[in-house]
C-alpha cells in the first residue's frame, strides 16, 4: 500500500482514491453518463495535486537539509 505524507501528521491512502476513480470509470463505461466521467476526472486531478504537493514538500526538505549540511560544514572548517 502506498502512502503519501502531506505533512508531518497526515498520511493519505492513494489506493482509496484510485479505487474510487476506477469505480467511476466503470460506471461511465456501463451507463455512459458524463457525470461519472467528470467525477473520475476530479479524483484524478485531486491525486495529481496531492502528488505535486508531496513532491514540492520533499524538495523543500532536501533544500533545508542541504543548507543545514552546508552551514554545519562551514562552521566546522571556519
């Protein structure tokens, strides 16, 4: 099961969203009602936004960790 850290206190189960997405796609295929396709698209967009937020968060942490290492090493040598 894949989890995404949105912040230090929250984890989201992506599989739940993917199951819901697939359910709406099946309903659209079965009944052809555009509202099911719209709901599937909304879920897909939500997951993409969550993944982008997670990616941005990880980049920020890497930058902070990198700057801490750089300042620590400069204190050691200076």
